[in-house]
């Protein structure tokens, strides 16, 4: 399972570590990577334009094309971001985990959301108004740099995904995803480890859409890798029996 990683919005930090029990908006903001290190008065500006937004499993936070009203940080749970095609089908473009945020870039544009955001499980969000963020950007160059760095990381991930979809086979996409999840889980895949376990961050049909694969293609690839002794699959739990072998398979597939 992917933890809050630098892939999208930075990892958890020590900022606010002494305030783990602080459930005020300022306290919650202080624990988020994007806002770590801000002075109390700066956090106050953001808190004035923030609110908690609990989401039930399957609840839609906003639809593609809805007017922008701010961006969101995931305190717990998972959000799925999808785009709709002309034929009515949906494509998962991102799974946002706890500690990550989404919707920052469109705050600057100020128009409409380019995706639909849906809760994959019961999720608690911290909604931050665009006006509060823009006000702080005008006052704090360091915060502006952090926002730009955050969006640059997301852009790199988007470019990597496009490259994967365009140049990699279905088998390579699945192997690459499994190895990325293992790497993101840290201790579960210690350097040099030959075997580790990953937990898919969502149900298989969601992961398949994220990889731009049909669900049956994902299942077929996992069965093939299991037949070769490279993995074992039990629902969303996947044991990688030969991490170096999978990496080699990724390189030559």
C-alpha cells in the first residue's frame, strides 16, 4: 500500500509532531507536509478559510467541470480522481492517500475541476479555500516555492505515467506498479530484500484503470506472474517472491 510519499505531495514530517492530539484546524494544518514550518499567524490565515469535510465511501466530493472552490488534503482514507471520456467511460488518473493533497493547481486557474473526486473508503478531508491560499502566497515566498515544488512533483508523476502507458506493455505496467508500491512501503521492502509484501491501494478494477488496463488484463498478468513463482496473490495482498527477478523482467519484457 502506498503511504504518504513524495510521489505526489511529500511525506509526513516532524512538523507539528508535538501536537498530534491537536484537532484544531491550525493544528491539523501544521501536521500537513505542505504547511509544515508556517508561523502560527500564517496557519491562522489558512485555518480561517479551512473546514473539515468527512466523506462516506462512494461519496462524490466534486464532479469534473464543477467550479473550483479550493483544494483538499486527505487526513485519513483514500480519494479516487477520475476523468470521463466522450463515450461515458471513466479512467482513474490518481489514487490520493492519507497525507497527500489534490486540487492545488486549479486554485491558480480558478475555473473548473478537471477530474471527479470520489471517496474510495470513509475519508476525512481538510478543505482549504483558494482565497486563503492565494492570500498567503502573496505574503510568503517560501510557501509559494513549496506549492510550486509540490506541483512539480505531481507533474513528474504524470509524465512518468504517460511514458508508462505509451511505451510499456501491460506486463511491464503491472510489474512496475508492484515494485513502486514495494519501494513506497519502505520497511516492507528493505534494500536488498528478495521478498516483500504489498497491499494494493484499492480494489483491483480501480488499480487496473489507474494502469490503463482492462480488469481482466490485470488479473491475467497476476495469474501469469503467480504461475512463474514470482508472486502470490490473495485478494489485495500480493507477496513478491523475487524482487530482483521482477526488476529484471521489467527491464527485458
